[in-house]
């Protein structure tokens, strides 16, 4: 039973005090329970038809991930009579990726767990839309699942967080390193599993010779989707662009010019970002030699490096701020692909397989995903190296 603190500033986006009070006592569900799969399929279908939802690409991408055919295919792969949920999942979700709370819910629900989700105090239309549809479905044909979900908002409050944590079997903590460290200081039951999805960075690798044979407009659109679409706030958004091949200079000139045209058409730069980029470059230049800033506009700034500095990510920026380096060999990537490196986006024939082989051969500890350019934001049941339906469930050995 989750005790409710008196005079709490908690507000409910989905569920209510009664649901929250008893959510730790609901039975666990089997992995990829048929009822949950039907619910998420209905959520997908409803969002794709919703006029308001269709205004937001991230909501539609989330809905597409949950389409019925894809869920049923995943269910055939994961479903097992030996796996059930762990119990109650407590989610602390990020303030800069609006749809992440819903992605986290999908992971926990399909693994058979009830969920209490704390969303950011910041207001996002995407959060409101998805919660509206969740309430709609849970109040009608899927009412039997209503006791399994509370989505709440409350200020940073260790007492409220401690009350929910005291009954949690899982804590999914999405945020910066400090957020994760702070939540982990709050006690939870001995068997509670904490998963921290922390600060990560990502890179792009482009085969110059391959690029010159492809559609430059399509490539620019794909790179734009990977980076500008979330203002580089997503962990999977590339920060460094690595080039390999014989005609790098020619490819670079065409690539950045094509990207600039895409940016002019589809991106609006936040006002403060231009000065922030100047500061980032100044600090980087103060401590490192052999760098050159190329400012095509304030919305597209890149810093060319003649040497690959191990601390380059300490100077990372957003809103179209990229480091750039020319590789003589893929082996040069190994020192930069630390445990903090999440996604490696590739543009080149057989490049993904070559990088994967290098990571294994070198024993590299980072690089959880290798994806084609344009797919860094794709949703998956495997994230940050965790196969989440399996990690968030337990096995009944027999």
C-alpha cells in the first residue's frame, strides 16, 4: 500500500488517489499479456487517427512503433509461460523528451508490471494528448487495466518519491547523472531493481565515397531527423561527425551545404543558442589546439578537429553544434566510444558491420546501437544495451 502524504501537490494525469493507494497490490501479468497487447494496439490506432496527435511527429512515431502487426510479431518472439512481471515500476521521466514517459510505460507494461510514472512539471502538448487517449481507453473497454497505471505530476519532493519508492519493485530513472544519483539515495526495497538511463552521447560515421553516389537531399533529411528534430536533446542525436574515405573534402562541402538548405526550410533556432555556441567553441579552443570553427549560420556550427581529443564531449552543444573529424581508419573510433557513447549512426555500404566487428575486436565498452542514418530516433525494445522486456520481468524456474 502506498501511503499518501497529506496536502500533497500531486496532480493526476491518469489514475487517481484510489488507484495510487492500491497499485502495489495488483497481480503481476505475463510477459506480453494479450490484454496489454490489445490495449497498446488500440492506443496506436487511436493516436494515428487523432487530429491533434497528427500534428506531432514524435507522437505519430510512438504510435507507429505500437502498430498491431509489430506488437504481435514482438509478442511471438518474447511471450513465454515462464516469465511474469516483477511488480510495481516507478518511472522518473525526463523533462526534454516529451514522449519518453509513454515509451517507458510500454516497456514496463509489456513486461507485466503496474506503473507509477512521474512526468516533468514542464507542459507539453504531446503529454496531454497521450494521457487523454490513455484515460479514454482505460475508462471504456480496457477498464480492467486501469488499476495498473498512475501518471502523476509533483514538484521535486523527496518525501513523495520515497513513499512510492518504498513499494517499488523497479525504478526506471531517465535523466542526467545527478538525477539518477539523487534518486538512488532514496531507499527502496532490497529486491528493487534500479535502471538508470543516464547522460549519453552519440556519433555519426559517413563514408564519403559512398555518400557522393547517393541522393544528397535525402541524406540531409535523414541527418536532420537524427539531430535537429530533437534539438540534439536526445541521447541518440549525433554530436561528432566522422568521415572516412578518399574524397572527404568534396563530400563534406556538399553534405553541409545540403544540410544548411534543410535547416533553412525546417528549423527555427532558439534565441539563446547562438551565443551558447560561441562560448562552447571559446572554451574548447582555450584548452585545445588545432581546431577551427565553421559557422555557416548560427543554426549550423561545426568545429573541425585535426586531433581527436578524449574530453571533446565536455564541450558538446545543442541546436546544430557538431564536432567533425576525418578518420584514417575505423580503429581510431575505439577511444571515443566510451561507456557514455550510445548510438553510432552510419551512412555507408557495409559500414555498420565493419564498425560492429571493430567494437568486438577492440573490446570497446560503449556503442549500444549501430543504426543507419535517419533511424537514430527509432524506438526499440532493446535500449541502452538492455533487452527491456526480459530485464523488467522475472523467470519462474521449473
